[in-house]
């Protein structure tokens, strides 16, 4: 747990001047870019292992396909999310059921769940106990499953929770002074019987359980898991059987103790071979053990075999995988200088200008150089990129260098801090992603050595990357992030509190209800502290610092979270006794209404909120909630003017796009429930100028007619 008394580690302090940041990170006044732009940057430049998660956070869309998030590999279907608290999507449960292998302990656990309504499932890390918990609830008959916060504590399990017929608590937090005891389970059983529901609680082997007897969950055999994944994707069991009989597959399965995530990843490679994308020989090199031996060989090799410059290049490639080769090589040389200062303090040996050949480096790293077209400031450009052939190499190399070679930590942290302040969005985002990867494996060390110092810095560039690192770690399933945010949000350090707000903005769709609760409390606290009555300005931009961050976080949550929960909460805030919450809701809608679909500078680009309205069915809860929110803000004397300006801009977009006009024509009548609403919108359409400041455009008259017909 990070406390307010902690100080950033010396290695985490800014190492000195860096390149000027681009506007996407920090504007010319030294302020951070807004959360919307920061989220787009994170989506565009995060490694492929994180990209789907970050993209989900920005778009609110559904991620499908084969996705790797940190230690978790999900083959096919929607990716698993970190549900701190909230309903687990039925689609996620259904997709998991298609590839889940029950294992020997499953039927016994299911029988106990049906009999007692509550099961405590204990297992090793990476044994698939969360998946088992969801499948147990599904097999028991639960059709609506809610995930509960593991920080709730044994005494408050399933207390005052929303209605559902299945509940899951993943990795319940217990201590020796607060263990899970039998009387806690008896209380849970009573509540579950009253609700006609079921509860599964997963715990680690180190959990404090008192007098509770858990069900022991053990990972299924790797061959069973592999067969389940193959059969899910193949037309017949015969095809799966032939693949399972391959010598390379048998060799992989002969290594005991493989976690399910490794087997799932291997299944993806076997399917690639089946589709003719890779030869069978490439399957031989797959496997964590083989890769670990190779990585250890790189880092531990004597200088005459792998020199310090090549080791620095390997680490740079681990951070900048799938990046431009020239950037990797250049920044690798910078890291080499940092490492040389540790190996030979006081000396300045320099670097050979023409060192190892690129071909030799690629052979050493088992990496490839490929050409990729990219849009730069000077137009489209073909660039030589480089990446590891094995997608697990980068993560493992970072972990081993950080954990097995402690002398690397100081210079590596200083180098990553320099990268976090870099003017290239790709470089600075990869610095944050690397910090997130380290946090997954050694959260405390990554916080002390990197993230805490970045979040505490006066340099907003580092605060932004601290937020990015924690957001990526949260999407990868690092539950400790949630506790850090609670501490920072409640603490007295303004920059760490700002960082927490930005993380809430980026990760809101993971737990929207809890995020809204946190933002509301922060807004009330800020209002009491400075004596103001608002959390943002009339135009939704807010003031500098935390107030603006709160508006942006709420805006991004409104734009990126599926369903009607966020707009409905904002409607309640609009009538709350707290002026800060009213201003926060008003500012969030106005800011969100400005956002356009990509490309964002296209004058005909649809407003994101209008597109969301158009994609919902008539009379849907989302449409009802959005309409109610618009009505509340338009009726407000302080925020109504800004909201009307947004609608005028939407009308101009409708004049360029018939589909947008149809969508807006359907939306405007829904904003009317009183005569004053119709008068307000009618006056707007009759008096608004066209793009050149002239009379109202023709589309305004057509929309006015649609408004009158609809009301």
C-alpha cells in the first residue's frame, strides 16, 4: 500500500532537460493535454499487449479476437475485464464457456455450491480460479453475475449489493488480523438463500481463512486445455487430434506445470500453423521455459559474448518493441551510457560509432526488421520497424532484468524517466507501458522506483505517464492499482490526486459506478477546500489542475462507457444539492458534445454523442438517459448557453451529412417534455447563423419542422 508519507525514490526523479513535449502530452503553457487526447495517444501507441484494453477504454467498444493482456491470454471472444464491482457481461461468460475445461475438482465444487450456496475456491496463481468461479455460477444456474470488490473484507461480503443471482469475489483480501471465518460464510449463505442466489469467493493459497475449509482448485492438465481451445476453433475433433499428435505439440505438453495462459498462447500458435502461417518448426521454440533460458543467457552472458551495448539494445527493444529500428538503437545507446556509469563510475569510455551490425543484432534478439507506412508531420513515410518474433520476449526480458539483476534498476529507472518526458508520443507511451509491465510482476518495486516519483513530480509530463502506467496496469488486471487510487484521491498531495483523477478517466469503463462515486467525492472535497461552487467552467473546460481533470474524467466516462449508467448518474447530479456535482455534470456533457469522430478536424465529422444516439434503438434506456441529461443542462441558466452552442454546431454538421440530419431530427423532439423546451429549441433553430455568420442554414428550417412534428 502506498501512503502519503512515501517519497519518490531517487532514481525516479527527472534526470534533467529533455526534448520539448508535443501538444498531445503537454501544451505550451506546461499543462497536460485533456483526458480525451491522452486516451487517444494511449490507444495509438501502447504495445499490442495493451492496445486492445486501452482502445476499449476510449471507444467503449467490444474487443474480439486473440488478445494478450499481461499474464492473461484469452483466445477468441471478448476479452476478460477487471470487474472490481459490477455486472460481468453475459457475452464474456458465454465466450469463456466455449473454451473452458472443467478439470477434476469442478464437479465436487459445483455440488457444494448447489448445496450450500457459497463456495470458497482456493488455488495457485494463474490456475484459472476466476474462470472456474464464473463457470461454477453459470452451471449452478446463475444468469446475472455481479463481481464484488475484493477489498470489501470478510465481514461485509454481499452486504447491500445490487440484485443478481450470482456473485463472485476474486482474490478476497484477508489478513491474519481479519481472516475469513465460518460465521462470515454462514451469514453469506443466509443472504444467498433469501436472494435465491449463489456466491463463489476465490482466494490465494496464502489467504487467511481461519476455520473455513475451502475447495482446492487445481489447474486442468495442459493437454485438456489445449484440446478445448483447438476444438473451439476447428471444424472437427479429428483436426484437433491431428494437431495434438504433432511432435512439436507433444514436446510442449511434456513439460509439466504449464499455466493455462501459456497453453492458450500455444494454442494460438498451433492454429497459426494449421492455417499455414508458420511452419511446424517454429512451434518448437515456443514455451516460457525455453524463452526464459534464452533471456537469462542474454543478460548473464560475459562481455565477449554479449556486450553491454547489445544488452542495452535488447532492453531498449523490450521497451520499444514494434517501434522504429533507428529509435530503438539510438535510445539503446543512451541506456548503455547509463549502464556504463554503474559498471565503470568516473570513466567515460564512450561508444563505438560503427558498432554491431543490424543483422547481427536481429539474429541475437530473434527479432525482425519490417517496413511500415506511417503518417508523420511531413506526410506518409515508410519506416523500418523492428519487433521480437516471440511476443512474450519483451515482457519477460523486462521482468528478468528488473528482478534478477538489481544493479540495473537505478540506471534503467533513470533512463525510463527520461523516456517518459520525451517529445515523441510513441516513446513516452512505451515508457509508461514498461512501468505497467514491471508493476504487474513487482508492484511495490515499480511504484517506489518509478510510478510514485512520476506521479509526485511537478513536471506534468511525468504525471501523465504515471497515470498511463497505472491505467495500463489496471487493464492488465493489477488489482493493487485500485487501492493506490483510493489512497491518492483521499490524500493531501495535489499532483498525486490529479494523477488519480486521470487514471479514473482512463479506466472508468472497468468499474463505472465506483469511478463515478470517486469523482463525486473528489468534486465535493475540492469544492469545500477552495470555497467554490463548481467543478468546471461554463464551457466545460474547467480551470487549471484538478477541477479541469474532474470534468475531463467525467466526460471521458460518458463517452466511453456502454449502457445508460453514466448518463443516468449525471442526470441525478444535475438535481443534486451539491453545486459542485451539478457543475461537474453540466461540464461533462458540454465537453463531450464537442468531441468528433476521427478524423477530428473534419468539419463534417459526426459528434461522438450524436453517433451514440443514432446507434441506439428508439426508446432504449440509453436514449432516454441522454435526452434527460440534455434537458437538464439546457434548462440550466449557467450551462444552457454552452449546451445550445454545441447543438448549433451539430446542426451545421447535419447540413453536410443527410444521415446526421436524420439522427438529429430524431433526437431533438426527445429533448422536449415542456413548452419551454420546445420554445428554447425553436428559437435556437430560427436564429442561429450559418457558418459564415449569415442567416440560418436551410437544414435549420428542416430540423425545426421535424421538431414541430415530433412534439
